[in-house]
């Protein structure tokens, strides 16, 4: 994958938890969903400013735990916290970028984009109700595909995950059975399957296991050369995972309708909308203990909003709209303040 090699240098900047950050580094932890773009941004930012980003890609649940413990300057989560929880902890929350979650499969003879699934069928697979690839429901959606009579091996996340939150939220919206039996959260009780840690773990397991299906952020599907599927969306149209489809799903989002911009983009209307589109959020303290560190983090995010759009699009992420960015930067000024009552950072 052409994008992946470009990120190799950045991986060193986004160090693992066991590697301490140098003094100038910005420390964060959380979602694996945005890791590829955070790595790309970190590489460019380091070259331009000399400042690094020490980001631990450990899953949304881990990021929330670390920001609560105040062991990092910012947390990252693909599952937004509620207004009540944000207020109780004293956190500010804002979206950084958007992307798509895609089903990925490993079936001999099936290439990327050749298989079509819909929400109810995916729900039945992950519930364990559909057990083989030549099941009538899958054949109906793919009448010309050569589907084997092969057992389906379900792969899901084992860690607390915002990707799981958005995936399960979508399945709850399209499947009453899923909603009643499983529901949605960053961690759910999976009826079937094997667990893997992070988008990376799911991608690796699907890549190595014939007959498998999993769900990952689209960049991971591309980077690992996995076979992603098409999906039937809310309008009944078959769509491919593309930046345009993700943008279509996000186009009508009312970001200010939820505290901390916590809007879920799953199963949005529109003929071109990808049904499993999601945002990823940043969490920082409104009254940070280390004001200088938070100011540096916000400076990096402001730089990414301003300069990182093309890089995001190159990895098939969707940048936040400029009017939303302007509102977020005003939100920083009004909500994230030092002991003197003044904003810790102003992008203006």
C-alpha cells in the first residue's frame, strides 16, 4: 500500500506505551481507528516544528482510562462521552477527523469490493445465526458470486473500542435481534467469534484466517490489502467504501446538537452514504494541570485542522468541515482555560 510506507518513519514518533516521550513530545493515548492519520500528521508536524507526538494506539477504552488517570495530555476515543460524563470529569471533547468502518473478509476467489452485504445479514453473521458463506441470505445479495460452503470465522475486537461502539450501534439500528441480544457499547458480549486487540489485531487475524470476517477502519483494510465488502445503505443502494461515501454520510450532521460534538454518523440517510461512517474525538481537561502541555496539544490539533486535510484524504479519512473547525476553535477559547481564567491556547 503506497500510504503505508510513508508512515513508517512516523511510527517511531507514535511510540508504544513502554517508550517514554521526550520533554517536547505531546502525549496522548486511545483509539486505533485514527492511528494511520495521526501517524502521518505527526511525521509532517515533526519535520515542520521539531515537536513530536507520543501517541499510544491502545483502543478508545484505554484512552479514556488514561485521560481520567491524567497520565496523558489528551485521550482519543471513537465513542463520544455523554455531556453528563464530560461535566462530571471536567473534560472538553471535540471531533478530529471522520472515516469509515468496513466489513473485511477472507474468502478464496473473492476480491475487494466483489461481495455485497447488508446490515441485517452482517448482524446475523455476528450473532452466529448465519454460519456458512453459501447461506441463502448471502447468496441472495450476491447471485453471481462463487461462494464456498465454508464455515464463517467471526473476528471481533477484544479491547474497549470505539470502532466496536460504532459498529454495534449500526447493527442495533438495523437489527432488532442485535439490539435486544447484544446492544452497543465500547465492549459487548459477543455471541460468537474470536477477539483481537485493536484494528491492527482484527486486520491481522482476518488476513491470516480463511473463511473469516471482521470489521476495521477503512485505512487498515487498504494497508493490509484486505478484501472489504460493499454495503447496502439505508436508501437501499449498494455503495462502496470511499471518501465520497463517507462525506455523504457526514454531510448533514448537526455537530452542535450533542454535548462535545458527540454525533454518531451510523446509518445516515442518502443514496450515496456509507452506512458505517464514524468520527473520532479528542478529550482534554477544561482546567488542565499542565497548561503548557495542553496548549502544545491544541497547537498540534489546530495545525492538523489547517494543514492536514489533504493528508487525511490520501488515507480515505474525511476532514472536519471548516465551519465546524471554526466553532471548535472558539469552543477551546471558551472552555479550556488556565488557573488565571484565560484560554490556554488560541488558534486565532
